[in-house]
C-alpha cells in the first residue's frame, strides 16, 4: 500500500493582482470592539475622519471609541461569506491566528489598544517569493503581523525570502503631516493631545503600508505622499533588486486600492479620470473601467447605533479581489459595479459586505494573496 503523503505547503509566489489565485490569507475581526483614536490613527485616516473629528472620542473624552458588538458580529458574518466564496472558487484560504481580547500594547514612547488582523493587505507586501513586512503608521498595528507569523513561517519553510522594513518608533515627531498641510489643511485636530514621547534627533521615520503598492509582474506602483513614504521607496529599491518600483506622486494620502485595481493586462478599474495622470505612461493607454456612481441606500444607516465614524470612503468597494483575469469577488452592495463588470465579460462572485466604511476595508484589504500563478511578466511595455 502506498503511504499517505502530506501535501507540502506551496511556494510563495505572488507578483500581481489578477493571475489565477491559489492561496490567500484572509483577515479576521474577532474582538474588533473599539477604534483607538489616538493621534497616529487620526492622522492616518485624516482624509476621511477630519469632518467628524469633534466626535471621535466618547462623551467623557475617551479615545477608545467602542464599536457596537452587533456591527462586529455582522462584519464577521460577511467575512465568513468571503471565506466560503473563495473556497468555492478553489482557493486555499489561510487565516491569521486569533487575536486576544482587549490587548493593550505599550512601547517605551506610547501605548495603544491593538487592532485585530483584519486588513492583512496593509502591513505586508508579497513581492514574488519575498514577504516584505512594512513599517506601520498606526501604533495599534505595530504587532499585528505576529498573528500572521504561522503563515509566514509556513512559506519560509517552503523556501520564501522574508524581509522587514526597520520598525518605526512612532514617537511624537515621526509622522510627516505635509500631505495635508500642502493642501492648506490644519492638522491640529489630529495631532492635538499627543502624549507620545519624543526621541531626540530622530525626526521623520520610514513609515509605509503594503496597500500603498500595486503589483504588476516585474513592476510595482508605489504611492509616495510624504517623506515617511519616500524613505520606504528607497528601502524597497535597495532591498528588492529584481523588480522595478514606480513612484506615484501623492495619488492618495496612503493606500491606493480603493483608487486603482488592475483587472488584467491592459485593463484597470479606476476611481475617476482625474487619477490617470498619476500613473506610469505605459498605463495611460490601458482600457479603463471607471467606478460607477452608487446609491446612498447601499450603505447602512447607523443613526440608531450612534457609531458614525466612517474611516473609509464611499469608494471602498472598488477594492475587489480577483480570482483570475475573468473572475472577481465584488461586494454585492455595489450592484452598479457588478453590472459594469458583467457587461465587460467578467464572472462576478457577489459577497455581501456591509460595514466597509466603519472598519475601513474591502475585499482587497482583507486579503493577502500569497500564491498566484503569474510570474515577473512585463505588463508595461
Ligand atoms: N484615505 C485612506 C485612508 C484609509 C486607509 C486604510 C483604510 O483601511 C481606510 C482608510 C484610503 O485611501 O486609503
Ligand atoms: N488596504 C486597505 N486597507 N485599503 C483601504 C483603502 C481605503 C481608502 N482610504 C478609502 O477610504 O476608500
């Protein structure tokens, strides 16, 4: 009788956003029961939360803003739907380890309530067979990748390379506010009340999120909106020598996956025509699907729950996940986009996702596509 053989883990291989997906890490939101709205959080989400900053604390002034458990339960229900849909498409779904409840973390300079590993796109970039852990902007996220380490070691055992940007101290002067001040915005509402310590002589640090990148085979687009990001782009160029990194000059404050999603070579989904000018010349002649208008009725109404801080924009659902060049997983609450994609010949797998604006993530954010079929192709010439 032949001996049963255990299937070895697959090799990490992910160079793009659209070739056939074989394995993915899907985030989880267990115990996501608060946003800790301290200054690094407020600055990160400033574009979206500035209009409501007066209401970002509890009535007694607490920065730990509770999230009603009904919303977290509903989010988890929607994420299970995503897990089932991906499994149904033949994708192997891995999950981060379960986070603890109410975990408070402390550095020598600040303390924060840890964020669960929901938006796993943000603190890591997979570049081919290399795991790159990025340099968190939000203090509460500094240990988030620990919960992905079981998955990372699995790929490491199977031969992956593993790099990490220098861990930022996120002291009081580490973050660059110039993206906002250049636009004439006053950031004092984000930075007021900062209690973090400073480190003499440190100044602006390397701070960068994986979701500031879009991967296109041998090319990677990198959004650089300030000096924190500039330092990271240099690090990427110095440390990942086999890929070409293209600087997008302040296309957004940070993440770009609710602005641009490449769907297949020569076709991209884009928030609106004004974003074309940020792209490399070779992409300007790609075919484009622009994000269709959507109805406010597709967004839940939270008035009765009293929790109204939308950390994500109305464009969050651009943030779809491709299973292959013809198959995409899209929020069923964006029927306008589903129609446009189907008209273009895509098979759309609809999955319901209600609270994307409260937890700040769509399906692209929730996932880290670790194994896709494509290689370091040249899609830009
Ligand atoms: N303005 C940012 C802020 C943000 C980032 C991450 C989120 O999960 C939510 C919001 C968005 O483009 O990218
Ligand atoms: N990888 C992510 N977390 N992306 C989220 C991008 C959200 C974007 N700021 C928006 O508000 O639409």
